[in-house]
C-alpha cells in the first residue's frame, strides 16, 4: 500500500506567497540645478506677476590725455539694462483614497508624501534646466558647428572645456569656487572626457598631479581645466532631429548666470478633505516662482555627442 504524504501539495491552502512589506522607491538622482540660481531680489518693491532686475552699465574708457586749460566735455551714463523674471504657478496633487490605506499591506501614506515631495524637487529642477540651456554662448565638440549637426563622433574633449573657461574669464565672469567655474556634465559625456588621450588629456594630467590614486581609479571627474565637475544624469540630453544622435549639453557656469524670483517657496500641501464620507485626502505640492538667465556672459554651453550613447 502506498504512503500518503502531507506536504505542500496536500495543504496548498496554507502555503502562500509571502511579500516583503517594505517597498523600495525608484532610483533617483539628486536635484541640483536650482543651486545655480544665486541671483535673487534684494529690495523688491512690491508683490507682482514678474520681477525686473536692473544692471548698471560702466562708462567707456577715458584714455585721452586732458588739455590743461580746457574743461572736458561731460558724458552721460547709459541707461540700466534689465532682466525680467515672470512668476508662474507650478504644482501637482495626488488624491489618496481611504480604502487604499485600509487594505494595503504597506504603509502607503508616508510613501505617497515622499513621492510627492520628490516630484516637487524633480520637476523644479527640470524647469530650471530647460531655462539654462537657452543661453546664447555655445561651443561645439569635434567638427560640429551651429550649422553642422552633432553626431556620436563629436565627443567632449578637454579643448572645449579649456576654451569655455577662457571665454568666461575673458568676459570677466566671477568663478563659483575660488578660481574654478562649475561644470555640469552628463556621465556619458564625462566618460569621453576621461577617455581622451594625449599630453593635455584629463587622465594624463591627473595621474601625474593627483597624489590620491583612488580618485583616478574611482572614475570620478573632479577638477580639470579651470572647472570642478558635477556628473549628473540630469544634464540635458536630447536626440538631434537631423543626425538622430544624442546631443549632450555640458554647462560651464560662473556666478549670477541664473536669476530666481519667488513669491511662494515650493512646499508640500496637505489639502482639505471635503467629500461627504471623508475618503479623499489630497496631498500635493505648490510653488509660485520663476527663473531667467541673468548674465549671459557667466555661462557657456558645450554641445557634444558620446561614444557610449
């Protein structure tokens, strides 16, 4: 007579799939471009739909020697230049239904608050990036030009970094940290910068000047050519319509490249529960602010491809 076994098949009703009640968030990159908005109103006259910043213009150089007995003609100071920042409302909202909280195996309320708060920082950072890439000072890698589209072979090199820094210094742009400008670069563009060979290449210079070999082995970009580098996937990249290649925008910035005006700082908002059975609980974020390029001379954009796009 065969044995009858009491196992997982016989008692399938008591053997179930188990779930980890701890739910991870999606991979996130750090929002950081709003930090470039280091120009803000100092003596704003009143609330308004836009804020106008004004800049004095210097006099032309007076290099001609005066004649001793001749009273020199007076000159007029030119009118101020202005930069206007328009304030807009930004926000997002989630309606959290009570039934979800009652039946979910995970504690969803704090998770929703976390997701909403990150969406706030994430969205504002993208708004700022879209404003930054409208700058008029542009350099191109490889053989690309304003009329010749960037392709994958037009990789980011040290020559473009050094040229952008030289242009910023020529324009009297104030560096961000000591004598260094800030460079925001996409990791795939930074890969090509670090892979460049030659006597002035990034890695060749650093391996003979950096006493900490760990910095070289870690593939961190660090400082090069008058700029400190921040690698971020938030650096703007888009597919070029003509060549179908990804075009990466590296930003080299000094102080006061970007202006910000704020009527309401970004913040999480817990809305009122107004439905009859109090089942719909709104949580969102809101801000009332705007950005505009302030000193065009304080920023250069380098457009390049990438060998690993």
